[in-house]
């Protein structure tokens, strides 16, 4: 696992941009994308760049159950606003939060990633060490699935909603098995509140109790964090 410590989230966004730009230059055609506040400085770099995605497919990590794509709190909306409006892709896939048949949808999403293996996967990290919405205790061998969000994740994400009661209780997300199948993984973490999770991710014991620790088993992971998120590293 390679760790790059940058001064702040802006330099982190730039460092992430450089990795993706290089991967595209080398022929990457499928990008695994993420939401949350963390990737915003990266997306900002992308939208102001000359990079062209008209031949690239994106596959997003997760979506809340019950939110329509035009709901401003949905991850569909987030991606549209922060990336896709400015940079059209050949095709963009996100889990369907309104599916009436989550089990079948999850199988189809797994198949999508078998048909289009992810070249570079972008990740954030939750304060409790979750990746995508794979909460503590999620088996490492799970594919796309519907997940019950923990109280701490609901609380952390409530800042994007008018009130905490509006935060959906479940989501559909890629499993750790899907994430680990990506050829290259870039995880971003900014701010003091991520420092403990970053320490566990890089130096902790591999355990399903802290999902991000599984990344120690992947052969090509780059962690980009700012000084605040790196503060607990040895
Ligand atoms: C949510 C998302 C994750 C994201 C995490 C951290 O739980 N499903 O993909 O990594 O939040 O979010 P933030 O970047 O806003 O701290």
C-alpha cells in the first residue's frame, strides 16, 4: 500500500487527478467512482481539465434506497452535478435506489462489473472504517448487496439532509469482493475525523470489523490523505 500525504484536500485532489489522468493515458476504460464530500476536490480538478471521457464507462459504488435520481440527496444527483454535467461519459452506472427487486438488481450490477472490469476504483472512507456502504462486520466475500446503514453512518451523512430522520436507512452498494476486483484502487481521506480510520487502514490488523483493512491484501492501492488525516500514522 502506497501512502501519499498532501498538505490539504486541494493538493490531494490534484494528486488524485494525476493518477487518473495517467491511468487514462495508459488505456483505462472503466472507472469506479465514489460520492461523499471527500472526492469533491478531485472532481473539481477533473471538470476544469481537458480530459475526455466520451470513451470511458463509470460505475458508482452505491446509492440510497428510496431516493429517485432527481432527488438532490441521491448519489445520482451528486454525480450529475459534480461530474457528469461537465464531463459526459460513454455510459454511467449507479445502483438503482428505486428498484422493486433488489436481489435481481444486485446480481445484474455484479454482472456489469464482470462484463466491464474496473480499471481504477476511487474510494473514500467512513469514520468507522467503512468503504462504500460496507459497514463493520460485512463479510469480505460479499458482492453487490442491500445494506442496513449503521447509526454512526446515518449521523455522519445527516449533514447533507434537512434532518436526520430524512436519511435513508438502507442503501445498495458494491461489495468488498467487487472493490477488491478493481485493478487499481485510490482511497482518499481528508480531515482529522478520518485520522483513526486511516491509521487502522494502513497499520491495523485486517478484520471485517474495520472493512477498509481488507485493502492491505490488494496489490495496487494508493492512499492519498492530507496531513490531518495522516496525523495518527507512525
Ligand atoms: C458515505 C459513502 C462513502 C463515503 C463516506 C465518507 O458513507 N457511501 O462512499 O466514502 O460516506 O463520506 P465523506 O467523504 O463525506 O466523509
